[in-house]
C-alpha cells in the first residue's frame, strides 16, 4: 500500500466502527418515538414506499438500463477514483436536495412522489460509483453488490452487522447469495427514513424538511459507497 491507501484504510476502519457502534440513549428513545409514528403512517404512503422499493430491486437486478462499464484511468489509483467519486457525490447531493425541496413544497401528493424519485437518484449514483471503482454493472453480481451497499446505508444496526459481513467477504459470499429478500429490504429502508420523510408531507413545512432530508440521505449513501468499494479494493491486495 502507498501512503494514500494506508490513510484510506484507516478511514474505512473508523467508518466501520462508527457504523456498527451501539446506539446511544437518545438514539434508542428516538427509535421508540419513530416506531409509534410509523404506526400512524397512512396506508397509501406505505404502499407507495413498498411498491417503489419492490420495483427498484427488480429493475436493478433484472431490468436496469443504467448499467455502466468500468471507468479506465491512466494510473487507476484509489486516490483518483476517490476524487472523482466525491465530485459525483456533490452533484447527486445537489440533485437530491432540489428534488426534495420541490416535492416537499407541493404537499402530500408531491411529497409521496418523492419516494420513488429519490430511489432512482440513489440507484443511479450507486451504478456510477461502481463504474468509478472499476466494476462492471452489466454483471448480475455487481448489481447485487449495489443493493447490499444500499442496504448497509439504510438499515437497522442489527441488519448493518449482517450486511457488513457479507460485503467484507463478498468474493466468497456472492456465490451463496443469488437473490435478495426485497420485503425485508423495503421494511429496513422504510423504517430508516419514515420519520423525517413523513414530515416532508406537511404543507408549508415539507420543502425545508425535504431538502434537508434528501441532502443527508444522499450524503450517507455516498460515504457508504465510497468506503465499501475502498474496502473491497484494499482488502483484495496481497497481505491484507
């Protein structure tokens, strides 16, 4: 490893520690409050989220037209790939923020429309991230990996631990995992985002919440994708 790769590896370890640490008291209280609020979410909203996630999973695995070829760099360094990814994250954060503000300002109907729109933005970003790090998303296994990165970013601590183990041992695990439990996938995602996204449906308040929520959700996904692909590349090197 060169100096940059050693620094990147240390950042991956710190990110992993933060991601898997036990929730504090405030987080546990917030989770209880969120659970109660989730029970009051309109059935229509729940169905839109469920259908959007189901369609996204299917499209990603079997019918996606977003598939990308690996990007070829002159030197192929991790530093150059990280730099390009950070540029992409900035673009997608801005896109998600504008989209969240626009749909949030429109009240309930447009607020509900934000769920599938934001999903498509996130998935398109993950396909580009895979390409930047040299992986070919025309391959089924790479599209499946993308969904695991997504799940790692938006799931409970218990599910994150399980997903992290799969991602860390992808070369061995990918032969065992040929499909995804989309029902569990959508439930984890819905539980993760429901509280703040439901606030987006409130007229007059939704624009601010929508913009803020989408920015942070996209930022979280960007950090997760960067470190997952970093980890995959760095741990494949001899001696790791």
